[in-house]
C-alpha cells in the first residue's frame, strides 16, 4: 500500500483509492407517481435523520424518519428523497436496500414486509417502498401520523 498524500491510497496492482467521505443527510418522505416526485406535502416529523459513508463509488447509508403529522401525504405512492449522492444511472446490481423497521404503516406488520429499491428520478436517488407480496408500490394512504421507517443499504454512484 502506498500513501498518495491528499490524492488517496494506492493498493498493490490497483488504481488509487481517492474518495472517502462520512456525513449526514435529511431524508424526506415524499409522494411520487412515476416519473414525478411531489414535495411540499406539509408533513412534519418527530425524527428525520440520515448518516452515510462513501468509499470510492459506493454509498452506505442508514436513515430514520418518523412522522408527527402526515400532512397531505394521502395520494400517489410513498418514496424517500434527500439521499446524499446521485446514483449510478445504469447497470445491474446497483443497490441493496432493506427496511429494518416499519411501524404504524396500515396493513403492514412483521409478517407482511415492506421492500425497497433505489431508482434514479430527476437526477436524484429515490427510495421506493413496495409490497413484498404484490411488488406494487405502497400508497401514501397507508401512512399514519406516527409512521416510523428505519431504512439501510448501499448504492453505487
């Protein structure tokens, strides 16, 4: 291994590793009807926090959002925006995301899991929540004033 000063680290036989960053971001529960994302939904939060670690072209993240009032998050489907980096726009296997906890989401419980995937909409990384049985997007009408979501995963940039 060779230290390249401010230019990163070079491993034997490889190219330089030049990007490492840790930080926070503010996740937002939004509405979407592909290909549009609707913000300004007058929702309010008890908790809204996200942390990330970017190593090279991979972003690892975890986030928690807890609504105190869902505002007009009543139509369209649930998505989470505010991710820290633009995702890779093409390629196979570009992400892995899991909902670690989903409390107070109507019709969803530990025996009916919520799935997720990250997509690229309007130059942004967007997490889409889906029903793992039907694979349909979960509608905003399933949110409640006290919905809590814990989500973790990684994606390529």
